[in-house]
């Protein structure tokens, strides 16, 4: 069973070599490495040229979704892993994926070690054995790793990237993860099979203080990932709430902060501050995996935040979050 590792890269030449080399070093014998360079202006081309055994694709800059779609179209494997160019896989990753893959699986999650440290794993929450759609409906997400910590059925990824709405930037992992339970079975390996690198410039929300642009972008991605999940659930006759607002503790909080910060790069859902605040409060009160102190800190912040005038909200957000 061939496994295709698709690496999408934009100006990560300083990390790209390790990502590619980690694929070439896999102990599993049936692996191909597809590298899509999304119009980099650094030394990425030279890094790729030094590794002629990869399938190299060079395109104009168009964002992660378009780069991944290009790579998936070139990939030949039944199973695909989208490896971020600043992450890397452990040598046995593909062997473990193949060992745990079975007929009917559409997505297999595994943990990532933060900066390669086996004592710091992401996600820290337990994986679900079942009930992914129900958890998603209640909380707006389910416990899952960033992009590099997932293996997908290639046919599913192709369909999602072809038909998904709101796919005009990064954050593609949320789109793929949230719709997956409606296309087949979910599986996981409860071990770290790769590393997630933090370096101060991560797009992910897992590392450090954020900018208004970052918060707004991720609120946008989360909203459309949830909307796509609702759409595919309906198409397949699966009972699933059909909502027109963003769901979830942190995404709702991100949207409030982004709106007060003047975010306008992408159109956020047209919902009132009250609806967004109540969605965030509900999330922090009920979402698993949030410690008690953080739960109440954020609930109290949100309730106080709602009544303040915008200048005061912005000042408070600057102090607490940025």
C-alpha cells in the first residue's frame, strides 16, 4: 500500500530539508515524497534540487489549499499525509500508519511531539474511539493534531479540496478533520509519529501570543470548516445541527478579539456580539480539556467584555491576549 507524503512549502527553506529527509528515511518501503513549492523566494528551490528523488512541483504563490490540491493531484498513494514544511516525521511513522490502517478508514490521527520532545505531545487530550461527529456538534471541534499529525484517504482529500467552501488560505487541517467523520471511519495511533516545530512564525494557534490577523484568519477557517461539515453531514443523511454561527470556546473568543481589533481581511460570519459571546461562554463552561482556572477566567472575561465600550475592550484584549 503506497503512502504519499505531500509537503507544501512557502519560504521555509531553513526547515524544508529536514522535512524531506524525514520522509526519505522512512522504514516503510512504499513511500513517495511530493514537494509543492508555493512560489518561495528563499533558498527552497536549492533545498529541493539537492534531493532529486522527490516529486518536485513549483507553482506561483496561491496559499496552502491550492498548493495541497496540486500535490494531491500528483500523488499516487491510497493514503496521503500532508506534512508541513516546518515539521518532520519519525522514521517509523509510515510503518505505523500502514499497520493501523484498515478498510473503511478515512482519517487516522496520531500525536506530534512539540519540537521533538517526547514528553510534550499534541494534542494533549485523549483521542476519541467513537462519537467524533457528536463531539464536533457539541464543541465545534474534536481532539486532533495539527496538519502533520494526520493520514487521510486520498479520494476523500481530493473531494474535500474540490468541493469545500471557504478554502482560500491556510487552516486546511480543520476543513479535512471536521468533515472526515461523514465520509468513513476514524482511527488513531496513540503515540507520537512526528514532530511539530514551534519557531515564532507558526500559522497554528498552538504557539505563543497572536496578532489580530492570525485570530481573524483562524475564526474564518473554523467557521467554514464547521459549515462544510454541516453540508456533508446533510448530504449523507447524518443528523447534525445546521447552524449559521461559529461554535466553540476559543474560535468564538478569537472572533470577538479580531473584530474589535479591526480585522477585515476575510468576511467573518454575520453574527451579533451577543451570539458570539454566548457561544464562547457555553464553550468554556462545557468543553472538555480546559482546566478550571482557565475556564472561569475566560468566562468572567467574556461577560465583562460584552458590556464594555470598544476602546476599553481593545485595551483589555491588548493586556490579556496580545
